[in-house]
C-alpha cells in the first residue's frame, strides 16, 4: 500500500472569512438549483457531484488557465472518441474510476471470483468453440492450455455456464485493432456437465493501452506507463448467477511489479502459466511440433445474482 499524500489540509492557503462565505454561498446556490429534480437518485447524484466538484476547485485553488486546460483536454477526449475508439473509457480506466465502480458494485461475496475491468476490446459475436478447441483463430503467440471449473459458492458445479474469452496476440494487438476485419484471439464456449471447461489460447503478454491520444499524453506528462500486465479476459454468465467480468494474470510477469496502467490486478487473479518444453505431451494429444507451450488453471466461483 502506498503512502501518497491524499489530503491537502496542510497546504490550504488561508482565505478570508469573507472569501470563504462567497465560495460557500455559490455551493449552496448550485445545490438549491437541483432541489426540484423529480428523480430522487438524479437529485442526489447532482448535488453530491456539486459538493465534490466545488470542493476540488476550492481545495486545489484551481486557476482559470488550469480549468481551460482541463476543458480543452476533455474536448480532445471527445474528438478522438468514435464507435471504435472510446477515450472516455480509457480516461476512466487510467484514473482508477472504472475499478472503483467495479469495487462498489461487486462487493466480495464468500469465495466468489473477483471481478476486474472490462476494457474496450470485447465484441458481441465471437465464434463458439467446443471444449478443448482453440480460440486463437490464427492469432500468433505461444499456445496456452487453459482449464478449470465453474462452480457456485457452495462448491456445486455449474454446467452450461457461458464463458467468453478474449486476448491480444504476441504483438500486444487485439483483432479489432487491425484494419482487415479479422476475428481472432476470442471465442465463447460452455462448461460441460461437470462444470468443467478447457481450451487452447495464447500465453498472455503485456501490451500498452492505446496511448496516441490525450490519455496517452496525460500518462506521459505524469511519468506513467501505458502498459497493462499480461492477462486473458473472461466474461462468465449462468442463470441466477452474478455475471463475472474478470481476467487472469500471469504469475512472474514483470509488469505486475511495475504496475498495471488501469489498476486491474488482484492477487487472487494471478495464475501460473506453467511453461512446457517443446515436445512435452499435450493434454489432448495435439502435436505442437517444436513449439513450447504453457498451461494454466482457473477455477471460477460465481456469486448468486442477488449478492
Ligand atoms: C483491456 O484489457 O483490454 C483494456 C482495459 C482497459 C483499457 C484498455 C484496454
Ligand atoms: Fe485486455
């Protein structure tokens, strides 16, 4: 746990009582402007946003140039965003806002598997594979055999759970980042009658989030790396169970020490991808020739829907 300074108490400049009254009066008037909002949740959100936003401006004694800069920055975030590039999500991710929202909405429940950030690279229509088949569809990388179970929090297997899996290739690129319309490094499959699943994928590698836009500039300005720790994405759904959006990370990945640019790592999600020398017999008899490969296990526990 770091010990970065999170309050500004010691640094607040002294302001006169008269100035304080002017600032607080404005906060009150903005709060009152939302008083007649019909929707109680909207009213609550707008009033609390007012409190926190004004507190931030007053806390840091925001200059007009800084506010102009911030508005210009958000304008650039908007301009680069389209149906393929979602810079606002990247901003939310790199500020930890996505992970905080996940934390608030996925409270730890018994031994249920932890959730992490969704990311922008999921697509709806990934192909279906049978257990034991390959999600790579031509994506290059070291083959990885991934197997595990889907169970409920009482340890009962969940047959027929739907698992969506997706990952980048060995160059750190997702299929949707290429311009040739390929669909690779992704698929969906279903757990079998014992709640077990298995598939071939690729050993995950670290890769940078898109950093050629304003969010990349922000990361450079503060000396932060855009790189994400190596991971394989999962979305797991089953009737009456809370949908699980998560990843598994690779034990020993040096990026785990350096830090994940979107704060997605949780210790419980770090798994061994055991490296297998070339020629080691594969679980399904597949001949990988002179390729090395890895194998990983991920036992998934789904919380009940209402948890
Ligand atoms: C990803 O894991 O795919 C991802 C997550 C957050 C931002 C960018 C990419
Ligand atoms: Fe990813």
